[in-house]
């Protein structure tokens, strides 16, 4: 089966940087997604990586290493509104999407 | 505005009762999905549909049923056979079959009375 691991919780201070790691084991690989979900709301798309390297999109960046089965989401200049759960999801060779349990990020003033 | 709408926001089920969760999208997406979200677990796929009048079981289809009579609509019925239905249910859609990024509805919290 597919296995997606990410930390359960992280806490950081407003204005700081936080890095959320995700490791995955899949049969084949067609990409890695990150979604943001505020409590009781819909997850929203943040990023998609299929090639190795870093993709930057404003304050958020996502990195992928296919050989290591590893990705991270980097949140810079943290704001209170960034307090949310961040979901890592890997797409396997059959285009089946598997989600991690999510990392709850709490931003403190 | 285009989007995906789920209703109701909160739903309560009595023992032995079937309940239906609504999901409507006006994004003209071909593919639609139902996920279940439980605390401490990743989203798990219940059913998905890639085209009208066709749908496939996901990883945890037992105790659930769906229909896809219209492109815009993909209702989920939680039957009495589902013994642990309390969860947050998310509907999603995407443009095609390649699992492009998903657009999610705002979810339905189902609880058992």
C-alpha cells in the first residue's frame, strides 16, 4: 500500500519560517501535492511537484526529492492566518492519490 | 462564481437510517470524488466518478452508495450498513482523469444520534 508520513503538529512565531516535511512510499510516482485546510473548511490547493527541486510561490515554497521519497513545504514570514492543517498527498503510478494525516501548524503572536 | 457546494453543513443520523449528502459543482469538471476525514487520519477515498453514469469504488466503499446522473451532481448516501459513520465528509472535483488538482467543497459533518 501507500504510506505518507508527516508530523502531527508544529508551532511557530509570527514572522518566522516553518518547514513541514513529508516522506512517501508509493508504487510508482506521478507527483506530490500540498493542500491547506483551515478547521472545518475545504482543503485548498497550494502546490504540485513532479520534478526534483524547489518551486517558490510567494511566501510558500515546495521541494521534492524523488530519489529520497521526500518533500517539504516551507512557509515564510508566517502570519496568524497561516494557522491551519497542511496535507501532503502523493500520486502513485496508477494515478491513485494518497493523503497524509496532515500537519497542524499553530502560529503564535 | 464557479465552485463546489456541499449540503448540509451538519447532519445527524439515527440508528438504522440512511442519509444522503449533496454535492454540486458548476466548474464543468468531469471527475468527482467523495472522501472521508477522521481525526488523525488522512483523507480516505470512498467513491469516485470520472464520467456521467459511471462510478468506481474507492478504498472504503462499504456502507456507502453514490449516483452520477448529471455531470454537476454526485450525491453520497450513507446507509445503515455503515456502522461507524461519524466523520467529516468532503466532496471534490477535478477537470479530468489524471488527478489534476482537486477542488474541494466545504464539507459535511455527520454525527450519529
